[in-house]
C-alpha cells in the first residue's frame, strides 16, 4: 500500500485542498479500504474559509486560461493523458484499494481517463460553430462558442477518477477551469489525479489552480459549490435525491447543471436472441463493480418460452463467482464500498421479499476481512413491483417474464429511471422497434450487448430521473461553453429583421 501511495505522491497524512498550493486544516478523515478494513491514509478536509480561497483562485485562473488558444489547451490535456499512461498501474491499484473494484476494472477506468484525454485533444481543433443564411441583404449570421467559467465537478465513489476526467478533459479544452469535490469515500484517488494535473500545468507554465480540489462533506463543501455564483456549471454524479437537492440550489441562482443520477437498467432477452451472448452480457452487467455502476444490469426481462432454461443457466454461472480480494486475478467480484452499502443491500432484499419477490440465489453477507463482502443475488419477481422501481446500488438482479414484445417494452420503460437499456435479439424488427421512438426511453439503448460498458465516443447520460445530463463524447462539449449568435452587417446601411422599416 505504501509503495502505491508513494508512487503517486501521497503520504499517510494528506491535505484535501488545492488551488496552486496544498491546504486543509479541517477535520481529518481516515480512509479505510473495503478490501480488508485497514486504514490507507488520512485526509484533512478543507474549511469553508479555505474553500472560498480555493474557488477564488480557480476563478482568477479562468481569466487567463480562457484566452489560451484551444489547440494549446489541447496540448496540455494531451500531456495529462501521457502522465496518466505513466501512472496507469499505480492509479488503478489505488482505485482498487480505495473503492474495492477489481484490478482489471481499475485498469479499465484509468484507460477511460486516457481515452477521454485523447478525444479532447482532437476536440480542441473541432469546436465548430455554424453559419446560417441571413434574411437581410449583405448580412452574415453565425454562432460561435466561448468558454463558460469555473466548472464544479462533484463525483461519486463508484468511478472515483473516470467521471472527473470526462468533465475535466472537455472543460479544459473548452477554456474552463475545474473545481473538483470528490466523494468523501474516495478522496485519495482525487488527490493523486490532482497532483498529476498540477505537475503538467506547472511544466507548461500555467497556473495549477486551473485544476483545483476541495475535499469535504457534500452538505458542507458540496453546497458551497452549488450556491456560489462564481461556479458557472455544476456537474453532479450521484443519487436521485442528491440530484434533486443540487438541482434546486443551482437553479435558484440560474446556474447551469449536468445531472448524472440513478439507473435501473434492464435487458430484454428475446426467444429469438443468442442466449450465450445474453448470459455473458447480463452476468458482467450485474456483478461488475459488485453491482455498483449506474449502468449495472438490475432487471432481466425474459420471454416466457426461455425463462426456465435461461434462469437455470444464469444461476449456475452465479454459483461459480469467485468473491474476494479484488487485487487478485482469480476473483471476479470484490467487496461493496463499505458496511453501510451491505446493510442497504440486505434491507432491500427483505423489502422485495415482503412484496412477493422470491430469492433464487445469494444475497448473503460473507464473513471476510473488512466486512463488506456479499454474494450476488438473483430475485424472481412478477413485473416491476415497488422495490424493483428503486435503484439498489448492489448486486441484486431481478428476473421477470414477458409474453408479447409490447409487454417487454412496457416493463423496460416502467421505472422512473432512464439511463441504460439493452435487447438481445436476432430479429431485426425487434431491434429496430427497440431503438425507435416507440422503444426504449433511455439515454443509452444497446442491441446484442449489455447495459454496462459505455464508450467515451458517445455522449453518456439518461432521461427521466437519471437527470438528462450528457458527459464525455459526441457534442457533450457544448454544455461546457456558452453559445453566442452573431449578425455581421457589411451592407453600409441598417436593415432590420422581419422586414421592419424605420424612417428617420
């Protein structure tokens, strides 16, 4: 553990704030690994006064950063990506130690950071505006994009570094500065990433406050971000109740919002689908990151003709799941993030049983060091009963039957969340209907692959209670900039739009 910390510039005691200099004199928290229950290090939270100083420096850094040509900003992001490549192994180890996901998933998460940096470098030369025909003679009408300001990034524990990078890489090439408030459950990875960005910014001669950090409780530091008008955009990843709270605070001051909230993701398995593909896609979607992904598979909607056989195969695969230290390759599933997450999972199982759900397998607490290990659970339910409509952030998978394809679509859409969805079918009509306006109502809809594993090239986000935000690829960059429409008159006289005349 010490070797991993040292290689990333961390020590046993770390300040939790940065804006050109490291500071933090607030209450210290001990970071405990869910793998074995042992302490990793301590982090000193920032005080409200220190937060104000951090935000002010980040805000001042924006005044100069926005004037740097976008391709030059892209060079900085490229260098951050290169530095991440050099530290990929150590940073993945830290993600695993602090959060508990398997090392192969930790490596994948850091690779996602590298990939979004590469994407953003190309984007730095492609933030195109439009030129539109003007209705007035000898006029040109166009739109252009300008930097927005300070972007407050509030991230969750389950992807402790990737979500920061999705926002930061785009925000930086767009000319914004970034103030990061990570989850209090995973502050060490945030410090490590900030140190990487700090080194690169210093090497280029830029103010390192461009990538600032403020660690503290959401009710303290998070709400200071949400209510401060110096923060132009708040990107919040977390629960639906948390998103409602953040949304009220930010919208009261007319700030901008990107909300990435709950997922309650379903896979429809048609009798016309490849069941081997379905089995693998559902299995990883349900147990990956121990069911703690917003894109985790929570519901499986099976055609009644294949229900019994498929359920038997899925249970057999679950029984082979190796659970233990996620740093070891032989283990497919690690712990939940903390003991509270275990309690929440067990309570949810009891509630769904009270509503008529039938536990087919798993859902037990394992007596392992750290106390955060469970067996993944499969529950048979009769449609979207009340507990099924709630997102339990744990490896609990609900199975249900359908008879007609219309019924399957109704079950898929019949929850408040709308993040990711999938269908396994070799019937083109079914897949096309699923992707049409009459099909999935989610922000992500996949065919013959699972709900998990989004790529950075596409915009990531969902509808309904998922919040409607979009991050990462495609044109998600537009959320980090302000749009300006411009009319240029080169006629030598004033002509009003809509044919209005004015005689003086």
